[in-house]
């Protein structure tokens, strides 16, 4: 048996003679939108978000019998989250019960499958037409509109996708020869210049009202990140108004080696830039990262450490990042709206000079 990546590599080799034909005039060679007619829009789901294979266990323990192995992006019904045994080297004891057995929760992104109506036209803005949009299906395939690929992650992938909760800028619509309407996906900040098309049904337009500031006139706003507890608290004066678990800098890599630059720096740091969506990249070759469409980003330390939404793991409460503060999408969005400065909706981006915006105080107690 071959996995999805190997299948697509063989398929693309066989389709090499067709490469000179514009893909908009060709039959789509792969599923471009997650589909399962047996699942309702209200059914909680989970996606294997590891980028590789994971095991389903008979009971919520890494020592339990393996009943099945699933490949990357496999989607299964999410029955409930339970407490089990932490695997070796991990602190999380959370597992997800599925109809087929138990999956270690940090490896399983909670998602829904909610396709959207296709717009007749894009919203009008001051500079033309366009909209911020959120992916509301487990995944949707991306088709490169302006080859060759520029971003490092695209050069290493034969099947680029966007995933549930990612946010991108949509600036055009086209109709495929099959009759399917596709949205043109662009990036405004941090982009390498790649432009894509993707299934229009995958995207929910984001309104200005839903990203409006939360309690903007409150005095003495402060965010406190507790590295020891892996928690985030938002304070107005001495009153805590929001609390959630997060994932901060890993400090140790997969080989147990200490990596100082991965640690989230202790101390008070003012937010100096905020973006609705940002393409993030960094790190050394072989150990770096390059990810598009990271939503609800609030930069607070150095040139790239930020509070931001995360879709590539579900291990909140563990140190898993390269220095940033990884947050669940809803938590990151709330903090983004609450923290200062306020962000202009159309540009989705603001930078402020010192003394900066809301203070993010990182402590280890």
C-alpha cells in the first residue's frame, strides 16, 4: 500500500505530458475539497495533523494495542476527549475517542466540515475587491496560479493544502472548466509571491464586526504568559478577563538537545505589530519552518515571536513551539481583538512605534 503523497508523485509523473496545458482547462487530478456526505456540519471531527502516520490504540495509552494506522490528513469523527496515559517524553494525558479507537490528542486537530455558499462577487473595498476568509473544512487543495513555486514549503510538497481555521486574502474568482467556482488565494504579509486557486466552498468570509476590538477603552491591559503552567491570562488592572492553555517554546528539540533560541523569552514585551494573517518562516535548513496563512498574529518579542493561532498540533499545555505562543484559533482570535493596537480591517496589518501596544509579560513561576 502507498500513502497519499506517494500516489500523487506517481500521478504527477504520469501526467507530465499534460503540464503544458493550463490546469483550469484540465480535469482536476485530485479531490480539491474534503467531502463526506455521511457527516453533518455539526459533527465534531479530528484530522491527523502530524504530517505523517499515527496509530489508533485500543485504549488511551501508547502501550495499548494498535488497531489501525492512519496517514496524514485522515479525518475521523471526534467522539470525546478523555484522560489516559502520557506517552514517553510527553506531558499531555489527553486522548481522543473515535469510532475506531483512541488517538493521542496533540496529534489530532479538532475540525468541522462546513462548506460555504459561493459568493456572486467579492466585497468592494477601498482598493478594489477582496476579502479576508477562513477555511471551514478540514482541508482544501491549493493549485499554484503562477508557477514556478517560490516558497520553500511548496518546493517540497506535491500536494499543498490549506487547513481548517487558516485565514487568507481572497482577491479574485474564476470558473474551472468543470463549472466549479474557485477563489484566488493570496497573501499580503510575509509572502514569497505565490498565488493559488482553491475551492470557493472552503472559505467563509470574515466580517469587520467579528474582528472588532473587545473593550478597547479598558485601562491597564496586560497579557501574562506562565511558562511553567503553559497558560495565558488577560488582565484589565487586577481583574482576569480571559484564560486559556497555550504552547510556548520547546527549548529541547526531538533529539533532546537544548535549543536556546526556541525558548519564549522571559520578561515584559510590548506588542509592536499585529496581522490578521501572516506567512511565517525561519530556522535553519532541515530544522526550519515555512507556513502560510497563520491567523491572528500579535508580534511581541524580537522580530518574529508572537501570539498566534495554530493548526498543526493540538498539544496545548505542552512546550511545542519554536518560541512563539501557539494558541487555539478561538483563543488567538479573542486575544487579537482584545490586545492593542487596533488593526485596520482592510489591510489587516499595523505596526506601532515604542512604547508599543499591550504588554505581554512572560514569567516562569
